[in-house]
């Protein structure tokens, strides 16, 4: 049995339709951001259909909270000894492969489908990604996406560069730091290793809790510092994501114009979807992949 872990923060009806579709083959676990209202009727629907759901973390963009929600879902799913594989997706994903075929891809498969790169080697928005873990941030308290948050972020980096802050040294972190997308597919033994590593290394957790975009660092850093697991990584997660702004969203909210490009590739999931703009595309994808 495989577990589908869904991180959701809005559009509950859309999330439930996604979960219902996946629930035909996968055991589904959903974490709803505590700011996302879920009605008693919706909770009853999930309970009646065997869809596991929790709402424990106040999720804030740029903070560790997204990773915390994924970690909690992973830990919950692994309580079921029959789970052989876990998949991490968002509530704005949609399958772009027949669900039965998708399930079969991971049966008797020990590969890790995860994107990774050494943070030391990467610059984004004129910032070295290693700074996002080497320095201190507090984006559960400060809203990173606001105008103030953007200036605050620049100030934090400038000040800590000036003061030569090194959180790694203070916490005793002697690891190569890796980063990548938080959407991934992990065999059970790999997910178990990640959860146990977190439980045994409180200073590593402190690094993440005081970092920036830490949800994109935790699994990559844990696995890529283990030679055996690194050998099993594909460095690909087979997600279709359109990195342009569309419908006031970056990455883009997809619509029917994206159908041909999705069909032409080899993907497990695509994102982002929003019923307001993506309903026709979702209908076509369901037809194409017989879901």
C-alpha cells in the first residue's frame, strides 16, 4: 500500500475531489493549514471515505512550518506497517497519469524521486542558497511575502553577512547542505530514515526552524549526506510546473492551454490547479488519463 501525503491550505472542495480520486488506489493523508476552515460535513466525508486528515500547523510561506506539516504527515503514514511508499504533493496538484499506472510505477521500486542540488553551488535572486540555512530567519512571526517582509529579508542577510554569523558552527552542523523541491516520492525505508534522523538530531531541527524555505532543505540534506541513499536518487520528481506568472500566481495556475505540453511530457503530477481557472483542464486530463 502506498500513501499520498497532501499539504493543503485552501480550496477544500478541490482538495477533497483530488483526495477522492487518489483514494481509489492510495491511502490518503491530508494536512490542512490551521488557517484553512474545514466544515464538519467535510470532515465527516473524509472519515466516511477513509481519508486521514489533521490540522496541526499554522503554515507560513518561507518558514519551516511547511516542512513541519510534511514531517507530521510522514510520521503518521508510517504508523501503518503496510505503507511501502510515500508521495508528497500539494492540494493544488492533479495526477497526469492514469492512477492505476501511477501506482504500479512505484510497486517493487526502491528509487527516490527527488530533485536536489548542493546549496553552496546555487544562487537565486542574487542570494546564495546556503545563506537560507546558515543565517537566522523567523518567517513564522514575520510575513515574508509582504513588502515589509521583503525589505526585512534583505536586512537580515546584510546584517548577518556583516556580523559573520554562522549558525552551522553554533549548532554543530557538519553536513553538506542540499536543497530542492519539496514534492517527492520516497520508499518506506527512506521516509523512515528521514523521520528517525529528525527525531535523533534536535540541532538539525533547530537549523530548519530558524532557516528560510526549510521545507526545501530537510529531506535533501538528510538523504544526500548518506551515500547509499544518494545513489538511489533520480534527481527528478516528474512534476509539471510552469515557472511563469499566470492568474496572479507564480508558479502559474494552469488552464486548458497547458494541456498539450503536459501530455507531451512524462509526469506524475502537475501543479498549480485552481477550479476557478483550471476546471476545463482538469476535466480534459481526467478524460485523457481515464481517471
